[in-house]
């Protein structure tokens, strides 16, 4: 065998060994990466859900062996997913339900997490480890499920709409300590959370952190009058703040943790919850107004007023119009409907027997007025005697 042949064989052998080692390295690296990702950390699980959505959107269906019907179904779901990811945060309740259902399918996949270990993601089994936002949102999630008036009824039942007495006067605020007490009481009432409760809230939490409106998402499904975010507190990264040595950054009220509601005409500060970071507040503000927006929120147009798809009136603002990114979402259906007669007359304020008596009296009064020749405008027909006398004098004149 010649020297050249030996060199060629040796070179081929080295190339083969190098290729094998490289492939092994890649596969090993890939396996280590998957093992290193702990999906029992909420942020990692949210990232996994986002990656699953992106894979489904980018997946090419041309090379699949599906028949025409299966191909159309997959294509329709793909297009629906793309559209819902764009519109769910704009007040599209149908899109939100579809996405939460998709998230539920992902987290129930045993290759992602063991659903029986859900308490490792959010410590439902250790209430003392839950944050104020966790407890408040779990309560809200349970109260509004299947009951459009559930939030307001329980909010009042537990006294969360009562004023807090301070040296500077009464204030309306819901603190973490108050929510801790309400959470314990309510869990005692219902006997704790079921596995379906936990899965439902986990899917909602992933949705609102990834796609939805963060700490304001569930509030916009309640029967309150208005939700506000970023409207109080110190704007982050906008001013140089010098803290006293006895204070820390955690003692400051930043605008990104400012959540207010208008409940039955009362401005109530929800200090038990917040957006957590300035980045999250900005994300919510830049998404919430996008449905048919007249313009894009920017330094050139730092205030935008519009309407969400569900009819909520939305106002968003940013510096330099305001000191912080902020939004105000006015609910369109928070006030119960009132019959016209309750607004314009007296009939709706009486019982059936009282209404009959009032109607009979009004008929007698009408006959008496006609006999006296008094022409009294209908708007004053059921006014006071002084009104009648003034009108009578004017008629005689």
C-alpha cells in the first residue's frame, strides 16, 4: 500500500471521527439544555408556552402528509392563532378564551410538566409564600367565574370597599394584609383550591403575563366602573431619587405598581397588586389601546383615546404628556340598566299596590285640573303644589 493511500485513509478516518464527535456534542448539548430548563419556574414555563405558539405559527404545512381536510383544519387553526395573538389584549374575549384553552393544552402535556406538581410553580399549598398579587388574582378569578356580579358582591361582603381611617382622613385602599385575611377566610369557606382551580389560574396567569394586560387583565372582566394603571407613584427611571439611609427602594411607591379601580364611584387604591416592573407597565400601555386606534402612542402623540373591542373607553398616555406611562379603562357595562320610568317618573319606585294607588291619584288629579281649566305642562304634572300655583298664576295672567 502506497504512502499516499495511507494518508488518504488516515485523513478520511480523522474526518469521520471528528464528524461523529461533533454530532455527539450537539446532541449532548441539546439534551443538557432541556434538562437545565426548569419548567416549574413560572418564567420558564411562560417562555415554553411562547415558543410553542411561535413553532405552530412558523410551521410549514406544505410538506405534511395530511389529507385536504386535515390540512385546511391545521391552516385554519394557524391563522386563528396568529389573529388571536394580535387582538386578545384589545378586548376580544373570544380570542382570549381560545388562547387560554391552548395554554391549558400545553401545560397539561406531561412532557412539559407533571400537573400533579403544579404547586411547585405557584405555591398554592403554601399560602404564606403567595404574593399579594397572587392572592388577589386567585380571589378575583374564583369570584368572577360563572358570576358576572361575583366580584362586587364579595368585594363588599368582605369590607374591601370600606374606608381606612388615618390621621390625614379616610382613604380607600386594599393592602396585602387585608387580602391575606380575606384569602384565608374565603379558602376556609370553599374548602381550598381544587386541581381545576389551580390549572385555570395558572393558564390565566401565563396568558396575562405573555399576551394579556398583566395585573389589570382580570379586573377588566369584573363589574367595576374603571381600572387605572400607572396613575400614581414615582415614575421609574425618570427622576434621580436620593433615599434616606433608613429607607430602601422597596419602600418607594413606583408608578409601575400603581393599580386603582373606581368601584361604585369610589377611587380605591389596590396596593396589594401591581405590574412589578416598568417594562411590564409599558407593555400593557402599548397594547391595551390598539383596537382601531386613531394613532400610535409616541412622543409626538403622547395621549391616545379610543375604544376597546368590548366597548370599554380607553385612554393611554406617556411622557412628556404625563410623568409616567399610564392608562385609564372605563367600563361600558358596569352600571346596571335602569327602566326609563325610574328616570323620568315615579312609577318604578313603588310596589305594585303603591303603583296602582299612584296611578289612580294621578288620574283624579288630571280630571280636577281639567275641571279647573288649568293647563299644566306634562313635565310639571306631578310636581309640588308651589309649581302648580306658579303655573296657575301665569295662566290667569
